[in-house]
């Protein structure tokens, strides 16, 4: 059996069991391109080690690749397609801590304005107006990407200016208030975007009315930040992520409270509940990103201009 056939059959078996197995399939195909479409029995420990060395500076990725390749080879060893193989020595896992990035107002403005160009191709699964609205909601509410993509029309009560967010394994269900400006943006988006009700009832859908997949959204966002030239300014080489909108939302509010001299002991529990966090300890990562960590102070007051921009761009 060749490596290509082994990967295809392995992926099919996982998907038949109900596992999406998208990123893992991509990784296995990268391994195939690295070593070539050799026979499964010809894969060596050095082949695996050389592939793992490509991600040696990213411990989490290294261990994910190691564990997946181990499961893949064990699967075919149990099927008697290859002899049991020894893996390279496993590295001691050091927990890596990702430091969220806090977007400046200018950077968010550039991203909102750049969606038209990044989604100009008809091959894009969703259009610029939908993409822009998703980014606006992420920044204006601090919701997670999954929560935004699962939003349905029935979850929004813009007359009362509230959003109902369903519980997930990591975050609590909750009802959050939104601003008058937010209501204006969403109402304009809905009135211009939807001329008919889609069966799913989802607020954000593809051009064909299907649910937007997180992987597709992440790919579009990576393309957007590169086209807009939005890079991290804190010395970390990674590109900013969509999940950083949530950190930006939290830090901007903490910064505003610090500026006003508000009692954080009273406000942080409210912010934790607004974000659906299960415990106050989860707020620590946002407290570490308060303005004292930055050369230029954060300007929460400029958020209003972004809301105006979002309303203008979405209409």
C-alpha cells in the first residue's frame, strides 16, 4: 500500500465514524508531500523525525503532529499492512501560553474597510458584507467565533437590544445587552442582506445559504490581515487572529474603567458574566493586557467611531 492510499483510507474511516478530520487530513497530506508517495512499509523513523523538525519551534504543533502520525501508523500496523514502527523520541511537553493581541482602532478600521477587496472573488464562500458584519459583531460584543457563527435571527431581539447566546462546552449561555449603534448596524445588515428566510435560520450564511464553516472563515481572515498588512506590534511573529477580537473587547473596557477610576472589583465579575466565562480566573489573561503593557495607551473612546464606520460600511 502506498502512503497516499493509506492516508485516504485512514481519513475516510475517521469521517465514517463522524469525525470531521479536516486539519488532521491536511497534516497527513503535508507529511506525504514531505516524504513522497512511498510505500507505507518504506516510511522510516528519520522521515518522521525530519518532518517533525519543521515545527520544532511550535511545541503544541509538534506534539499534535507526533500524536497523529503515531495513531496513523498504529492503525495500519494493527491492520497488518506494516510492521509495528518505533517513533522518534517524544519531547517533553512544555505548555505554551498564547498571548492575545489587542487590535488598535486603526487596525480594526483597516480590516473592516479591506473586506471588500478580500472577498471580491465570486469563488469566496461568503460576500464582503457578511464578512464585515461578522468582524463587527466579534469586536463589538466579545463573542467567540463559534457563538457568532451559530447566531440565529431568533436569538436577536433588537427592539429590546439583547442577544441570546446558547451555552457551549466552554462558555455559559447568557443574554447580553447591545448598544443603539449595534442595533442600527444589524438592522441595516439584515434588511439589505436577506430577501428571504433561509431554512437554517442562521444570521450569517454563505452565498448559497449554508452555514459558514469556521475553517473557511479563518482562511478568509488570514487572507484579509495579510492584504491589509495588519501585523502584531508586540514582537510576536504570528499574524493576529480572529479570537483576538474577544481579547480586544475585554481590554478596551478594562482600559476605560482604569481611565475613569472605576472599581474593578465590582466591574470584572460583570465582564466575566458578559463573556460567558466560567470563573474569574479566566479574566487574568485580559488583566495582563491592560494599557501598562503597551507603549501607546489604548483609546476606548475611539470605539464609537468604529461603530459609526461599521454602520456606514454595512449599509
